[in-house]
């Protein structure tokens, strides 16, 4: 049942067991549609426009609970339990261009320079554009959508694809964070210089205090200078904390880089720390020399060392700024370091794929440890094509990676052979293909040919089929044949890809019909499929008998035959 998670949890486990007994009495096959809203994040961990690992782990635990309920339906079988691949988070929003739009795009391209034409050429060749793309801030989890746009600049038109906007956003964020550290360095240098000047002014007063020759006004002046120095020391300490945190945040940002880049980043930051440590060591040596002269009567020597210290402080601060700027400015620039700008923002599809794989593989393994050969089957259902992981290729990739991760767990933790683990993973992780959901590609200008191509690609992974109809713009859940979804053509394509039609793996989802028309949708579904009236597949068929009147067993009559 497709209900809210909190309502699902109000169903006692005895009810699931009773449903299981009824299926055995009637010869039916039961499956479960997992909750999709209110009380559960999506499989990746998105909830209310924000992602977090805590959300994902919470979803994983709840999914394990739903799998337990599926097991209650049939403790000696493999009950399928279905979850949507996404909720309401935008992925890649592609749109098919009509002839006029394609001609306009070609015309705009002709006015661009060669570089811009190279950017726009792939879209012209495909005849489609990515209008928007969902991205997520890896540090805050906040989601946003970035559009494509053609900008009119004095030097010519520029096509800002979502990918280019994303790269620019990451580069801009990196520059802002880097410059913030430089600003702290600049402020610290100014404070250090002022503190050195005050230390010079304070020196005669300290000497006079030790020899008890200060007048009352001079003592007050000494105390005022000491307080100013202490205040500046506190300020320097605060700035050092900001610099330390900033550098560590930048270091953490590099954890988002691909694995192959991380060794290079590690040596890069070790060099920064080495540069910084060397200068700080030298500064502490000067301070030790000053402390050693604290009780000395050689005022001339003190003044000389303080003057030397002041000059070196200024030089050190400039060196620190220069070294940091040199190291960090090399990020994202061609050269010896060749380190790319770390991505604080990434596409929602990228994050959703990685995290959905974690959730599915962990949940099915947790279930397998409890139920072994009677583990329920997880099927992942395609949802709207322009939301996260909404296309056949993306869904296929999630299934393959989830199976691979599950296989690794079985081999490593259960001592299972690779071949047996592969068969187990293929049995327990698959796809529910919803023909109504994929038909919503029509809202992006796509036709039946594209929908059938998507069906063909996902075919080998499909374990369950949801039959519902619409006109491509809303998930209307009409009975089959009442919209424009190419349902029969998709079924034929799935047969070619090896999908076997067995009891319980073809489900009519036409619940949108009843609230509007107050009428049972299933006779319309049986009419669409030319179903026979009787189980032994003899005449008459449903389409030519269900509206006739007659005695029991001859027609629709007063009861459902």
C-alpha cells in the first residue's frame, strides 16, 4: 500500500501475517509499496530540500523495518518491496528541442566565438538541452537548482550551461574562502606591528618599574600600555584561530576531490604546514631571546633586539602571506601542482547515486543476515525523469553498483563465493518499472521512441511492472488505455529483454480513477489487456462481456465474477 510512513507503522504485524495467509488461500501474490513521503527521507537522504548523512542513515534503518514487514507477509518466500528512486529533488532537467528551437539555437551559435560554439555544439547534435540541474552544498546539505542561460556580453554571446555555472560557483567559493584567510593574515600583520611599537614604548617603563623610579603618572602610563599589549595579544590569538580554522576548512574541502588526486593534495598541504611552521619557529626564537633579557640592565641590547624583532615580524608576516598565496593560488591553475579547485557544490545526481547505493546495499545485507534465502526483494522504482536518478541509465547504474557492494559484503563477511554472491544480488536487488512515470518524459518534449528506448535499456533489471496511464504532465494514475503511455509497446520490449510475466509482478496502479469517477478502475484495465473472463482463458473476454446484464457467471451483473 502506498501510504505515509507514520500510517504504515500503525499497521500491526499480525495484519501482515493475516494478509500472507489470505494470499495462500486465494492463490494471490502480495508485494509492498514502501512509503515515499512524511516520515521518511528518500533513499539518498534528502528531506525537505536538504541532504544529510543523518537523514540517509535514518532512512536506511526505516527501510530495514519495512523489509521486516515484507518478510511477515511470507516467511518462506521472497516478498518484493518497492521504493521510489527519488522524491522531489531536481536532478538533470533535460528538454527535447523542437525544430524551431533547434534552428534558433544554431543561429545563436553562429554568432558566438569558436570556444562558445564548442560548448553549445553537443546540445545541438543531441537536439536537447539541460535547462536546469540540481546541486547540493556538501558542507550544509542545502539543495538548489541552477539554470542554463545565454548571456549577451560585449565580446559576444556566452552559453552558460548548468555545468559551467557549477564550476564557476565552486571557483568563486574557493576564491572567497582563500581571500578570507589572506585578510586574516593581513589583519594579524597589522596587529603584530602595532604590538611591537607598543613593546618599544613599554620597555623604559618596565625598566623604571624594576628599579622603583616611576612616578604615579608613569605607572598609570605603563599599565595602560600593558593593557593595550594584552588586548592586542588576545586579538592575535583570535586571528590565529580564524586562520587555523580557515586552513583546516580548506584542507577538508580537498576531501571532496576524486581519490586519485588526494595523495597530491596531502603533500601539497604538508608543504604549507612546513612553510608556516618554519616561520613560527623563528618567531618563537626571537621571543625567547627577549624573555632571556627580561631582567637585563643592558637597555641598548634590548632595544636592538626589539628593533630586530619588529623588522623580522613584518618580514615574517609578508613571507607567510606570500607563501600561502603562492601555494593556494596554484590550485585550479595549470602548472606543477595541477590541483583542481575542490568542489563544495556537486550535482544532486552525483551525491544521490553514491548515497542510494549505500542505503540499498546496507539495507538488503542487514535483511539477508536475518532471513537468508527468505530475504525480501528490494525493487527500486523509476520516478519523474527530471528528478534525481530519474532516467533508465541512472537507475541501471544504481542497481549495478548496489549489487556490486552487496556482493562484496557477502564475499567478505559471509564467505560466499563470488558466483553465488552475484546470483544472490541479482535475485534480491532489481527494478520496478513504472510506465506512467517514464511517460512523463513527454512533458520535456520527448516522444514514444525515447520512452521505448528507456524501457529497452532498463529491461534486463526489471522484476516488477507498474501499469498506470497519464498524458505526460501529471502522475494521474489513470487505468491503462486512458492516456497516451505506450504500455503495450513497453510490455513487448520488456519481453524481448527477458522480463517474465509471473503472478504478482504486474501491478495496476489506477487509484487516481476512483476519487474522480467513483468507479472501480480494474474492469477498464482488464478490457485494455483483453483479459478473459475466466481463469482458464476461454471466451468470452472481458471487453465484450463486462457491461452486459445476465445471470451469474454470464456477465458483470450485480457482482464481480
